[in-house]
């Protein structure tokens, strides 16, 4: 068991690790406590030192920085823990939002706790919660999943794992993958209520709310820009009883025509139908063209 009295052991020789939330867009969301913490620590471990240096410059201070990202976190965590054990206090920040939420930080927290170092969170913005509370979809209970796998097969497998869960689902998605993610969500989860948000707290903040099919149709006809938060309604009682595919009642030809009507070209529609049904693309092609 680990018992931590965060502010009652200032006499100890070890430093403290602060997990500091930073703005996800609008710099006015930076809290006075976060500013004070970043000013007073001996070192800031930043996902991108260039990005964080701009943040420090905006608030007019220059605490020393060291890089801490997904590619060096295993080696850097030892170096940072050594400094904490030597009495230095360290803050970890990501490029935006709370560290360790789909961002570096988790392995450093674990290493610090294993070394007996106090770990203290400093509240800040979080894109997932911002998206959830303004989505119009039940805010609780919810399940935060983060980024889905990049590969289609693994992405669909992950979605299938959550298909019968009754809680609201929250995802992050990159702009170049959001269309494919929505297609797979439609195929596996069915036509549920959804809200997607991009550029949260920034000048070009935008929301799309509706069914997955409605939002997918819009997204397929527009250019995807900015990082996305995707909030999807949880499984209903009927869904939990028996998960079915929205296209089960369609023939292969109708299935292809559905995607063409949504704006796909013929080749892409055939490929998508093959992926949905997990059959060879050649088979779909032959059936469609014989028709």
C-alpha cells in the first residue's frame, strides 16, 4: 500500500512529480496554479520542448526543459527519477491537455511511485471531457478508449470489443483516419447517436451531432482538419441482447449502392463492402458487375 500526504512532507529530501494539465487550444484556460507550478519546479519534462517553450514564453518565464515523449520515455524516466530522488521537483506536460491521457506520462508516474516519490496532479483542460459534456449524449457512465488501432482489421476488432457496452464511448482520432473510423463504427456499432468535435476551444471549433450515418455522410464530402474527439452512444438493451449489422438485410449489390449513394466511387464502395462482410473483394466485384 502507498499512502501519500501530498503537502505534508515538504521536509523530505526527495522531490515531487507534478502532472500538469495545459491548454488544449485557448491559452486563457491555463490555471494560475499550473503557471505557478511550472515556474517553481526545477525541471519540466515536455512532450515537445519547442511547443512548451512557446507556452512558457507566453507567460514570461523560462524553467529548464527536457524532452519526454513516446520514443524516449523508457530511457528518460530513469534520468528523471534520479533527479527526483536527489531532491529536484519535476513537472511533466504534454503538448495539450492532461499528460498520461493518450499522451506520455503514465510510465513516469509509475516509476516515480515505485521509487517512493509523491505524484501530484495539477488540474487542467481535457479534450475528452470537453467533448463529452457538450455532446448531447449521456455523460455518465462513460468509457474513454482514446485512439483506435491504425490498421483496419485491428480497429474493427477493438470496436467489436466495445459493441455491447452500455456506457457512452469516447475516442480520439486523427484527421486522416476519421472517415475510416466512422465507417467501421457504422458497420460494427450500428447507426447510433454520435457527436464529433474538432479544434476544441480554438477559433475554428466545430461540432457535428446526429446519427453515425448522418455524420459520416457529411464527413465524406468535406476535408477533415484538426484533431477529433468522437463521442458515441452506448449500446441499448436491444443491442446488448443481439448485436446485428446495419447491412444484414441488404444484398451485396444494395450494400455497394448504399456507399455509392453516400459519395464513394465504385471501387472504394466495393472495397468497403468486402471489409464489412469480411469476404474477398474479388467476390463482391464479380457479384456487382454481373448485376
